[in-house]
C-alpha cells in the first residue's frame, strides 16, 4: 500500500487509527463530566 | 538574505507580540494565580493547542526532520506515541489534576507535588531536577532558533543565535501564562499551516507519496523499513518502546506541560481539549517526519540533516511562503522556549527561592528572581550553544526522557493511587532520573537494546509502588490529602470549604503536630 511494506503501512496508519478510537472512547466514557468542578 | 522572508518573519513577531500584550491586559488580575495560571480561565481549544505547541518544540522541525532523514520510516515510531500524547495526558490526569490542584491551592506543578506528597524534600528534589532539565531542554530551542535564523538571514550562526536568543528571552520576560497560552494558540495554527504547506510542496515535487516510496526503495529498501535505514534497529523492541513512550506516557511527567491542566477553566475542560489535541496531532505530528524522509530524494547530499526541513522549504517554496514557513518554525521554537523559560523562572522563584531561601519574599522580589533566572539561563545557554552545540534531537530526547522517567509515575499516582506516599514519590523521582541519566551516559541502550526512557519509567514506577507499600505504616498519606483525593474522584461541584483551603501545607503540618502530641500523651 502506497509503495510501503505492510509493517510500515501499519505503523504510519495503524497508530493514528488507534488514537482516534482511543479519543472517541474517551469522549463516550466521559459524557457525564460536564457538571464537574464548579464550586457549590 | 531574502527581503520577503524577513518581512514575513518580522510581521509574525509583531502579531505574536500584539497577541501577547492583549492577553496580558486581559489576564491582568494582579495576583500570582493570574500570572502563573491565567486565573484558571483557559478553555478547551486554547488548552489543547498550548499543550501541543509547547510540547512540539523546535525538535519537530530540526530533530524530527533529522531523524527521518537519517533513519527513514523508523522515525515514525516517535510520531506513533506523540499523536496520542495529548489525549493520553488529558484523559489520565487532566480532570483530576485540575481539581486537586485547586483544592490544594497549588500554582506550580512542583508546589502541587509537595502538597500531594508533603515534605520539603519532595519540593527540593522536584524543583532542582526540573530547573536543570528544563534549562537543558531550552538549550535545544536556542540552538534550533540560531540555526533557523542563520539560514533565513544569511548571518553567521553566532549573530543569528544571539538575535534568536534575545527575541525569545525578551518575549518571555514580557508575559505571564495567559500571554504564553494565547500566543501558543496562534503559533500552533501557524505551525500547522507551515508544515502542511512544505509537505504538499514536497509531495508535488517527488510525484506523489507512492512514487516517492518506490524511488526510496530503489535507493535503499531499508529506508522504508520499521527497523531503520540499514536495519540498524532490527528486533530492538526496547528501543522502539522508548520511542513510543517518550512523547506519550513520558509526556505526563513534563512539569511545563502538566501545568496546563492546572490552568484549565474547569476540570471537564480536559474532555474537549483531549479531542482537539488528537485532531491537531493527526494533522501535524507525522508531517515533519514525512518531509524529512522526502528530503532524502529532494536534497540527497545535505551536510547538516537537522536543516532538512529548512532546506526543503527554501528549495521548493516561493519567498513569501518560505516566510510563513520560517515563521512556523520560529513559532514551534518560541512556543516551547517561552513556556520552558516561564516555568523554569517560576520554579526557581517560587519553589526554590521563596520556599527555601526567603520565605517572606514579596511577589515583586519573586518576579525579579524569576526574571534574573531567565536571563541567566539565556546567557549560559548562549555560551553552550556557541561553543559546543549538541544535536537538537539528542538534547530534546535526553531531557524529555529524564523528565518523563522522574515525574510521570509521581503525577499519575498523585491522582489515582491513595497509597502513593511521600517516600514512594521521592524515591521514584530519584530512581527514575538517575536510571535514565546513567543509561544515557553509559550508552547502555546500544548493548541492552533498551531505551533510557523505557528503563527509567519502569524503574520509577516500580519504585513508587514498592516504597509506598513498604512505608505505608510509617508514612501514611495524610487524612486531608486522602479527603481531597476522594473529592477529586467524585464527579460534581467542589465544596466551598475545600476550595478555601488556602494553605494546604500548613494543614499537613498541623496534623503532624497533633499526631505527635497524641503520641506523646499516649506514652505518658
């Protein structure tokens, strides 16, 4: 793919994909954070 | 000397200075929290971009390009971790550190460590390590600035270095945190535009990404390998782990970066900031490495690989665009250097001078100490960068490896592990720093195939766990720290009574005295 060996292709595109999924997971798991931290 | 490039560069400095002065007036609250943390009023987008532009230093334009030029696609291992560094940092410690630091009334990341792990030794060790390493780190920015300025202006390196250093130092002396955060925001956008522009021009020049890779394979197929040119790192997973960890997990231990969490408007700001950081990183992080790889085709006989990206820009872009790109490069250098200098000055004045030398120092005196320290670093940095300038990539990877090894477990456990105590944190910082420095100086990475940060992070993590558990009975975590941690874990408003704890450390001392008195009474 793109003239790269498979391992290099995974390095170039696999890690970004992993971090996209991590970020989506983080956003989904923290939907209840919105009211956190304001002084009562 | 190209007049158009100079005009764009000067224009850039004027805009940055204007934003800095506007931010200074906007954040002029008159107190130390306003100066050091922007009054804790920074929103998610600015938080994300100041976090990222601070960590993406001149390294990205000199070190990354050089690594890619000399090792090929192997260098992308650094980008693999770096892309997630922001969201990892914000998701693991962002919300909790913001909340805990407010309850503790901490204004610097080192003061925060002392409040969480109560002992003057915590502060002395953390502050000394930080001042030394951040000053070393800023040296790389001076060298990068000098080299870039020399290339753009055609001046000798000595004069270019002096001009770059003077601009960075004066600019830092002018503003506080808010000025730094807002100029970082602007600079991060310039950096993005600049680097994407160079990549676009480079891809057009080499006939596209696939064609470039095929040509590279004809020159040397190992350039395309994940093990580096000449397969120099083949099977060295410990070194690979170090490359991935240094700008991801290690990043959670950089004092000048984690301060960004403390300055967020609300704890929940970490959520959106994490998403913005990932978007920005996806667009920015891999790009300088790819330009460095393409430079192998565009400029095959470079004398100084650190100038690969500068040279590609000068070769391929028209002068006006080169001016923008040079501004981007200077933006990367300055956005890191100003944060490093501000942080080093703050730590020197607040965590060393006020804490250990002159506890009754006025804010004015501390400001002067901070400024004197920034100037001293500038002068020493100039002399070192002039006489024996080390490679930017080496300095940055060394300093960030030691910072990450020393502090990451202490910062993470501070908010997540109630048993993490003072002896555990102190031993962890010392062991992490010492291990990674020794590993680097003795060049043990070459014989063991383990990178200093891999070993340092492992050692400091093991140290904080083992020592904390072993000393739990003798040095329990103080009840007021445990109460603050429990409140930090809970989602919801912080009770007023906890925010009002203006002197968290005093409360710790009071509890110690009460405990001693109780023990004394029991013995009698």
